[in-house]
């Protein structure tokens, strides 16, 4: 399986990005998680919209956690979708499910 079989969803589920198209992942000071896509100049997708100073921020390493999940999934035999999710007790996590 290649990373082409892995998709990453926005926090609201409105968009999906093929993991193989991701060339960069970032987290800004407001907790927004964005990915830059290959093949499109200046194409950026916001996966998690931070809540500014009022809401729950993503963890400092949340963007790196996404890369770890994608890397781990690239060694499996099934297509998958990765979604950011927030729970009051668990905080922000990347959830993996079948495509």
C-alpha cells in the first residue's frame, strides 16, 4: 500500500486530502493545522480551525502526530481515512477509520 490510499479529512468533514499530495504540515499560534499540497502553487488546506484564545488549542505536536499516523498507516494493507477529533476529556486526537 502507498500513501495514495490514505486520506486526511478536515475537522468538519467538508474536505478530504490525499496523503500522498501533502508536502508540508504546519501548526500556527492559534492552533490551526494546515497542509500544503503538491502540484498546486500555494494550495493550502486548513484541517483544524483553531479557536483562538477562547477554545481548545491543538497540542504543540499535533501536526507531527499526523505525520506519524500517516507513516504508520502506509505499512498496512487497507485504505484509511484520518480525521482530527476533539473530545472534552481526551483533547485533540487523530482518529483512523476505513475508507
